[in-house]
């Protein structure tokens, strides 16, 4: 029974790691997209984005 659980865990870990890496990649792309979109909108509205602190 313990061996079965160990096998399941070792099989699942690479899948979880791969899923986590994909989520990190997605979040980075999403953050870059939002930053670019924010800059474009600020430029269209002629807002001084550099002077505004964005968290």
C-alpha cells in the first residue's frame, strides 16, 4: 500500500511541476501584456505614466 502511494506521488510530481512552470510562464506573459496595454492606453490619453506610481 505504501509503495502504491509512493508511485502515485512520484508520477504526479513531474506533472505538478510542469503545470506550475506553465502557470508561471502564463502569469509572466499576462503581466507583460497588462504593462504594455497600460502604457499604450496612457500614451493614447497623454498621461505621464512615469510620474504615476503603479503597484
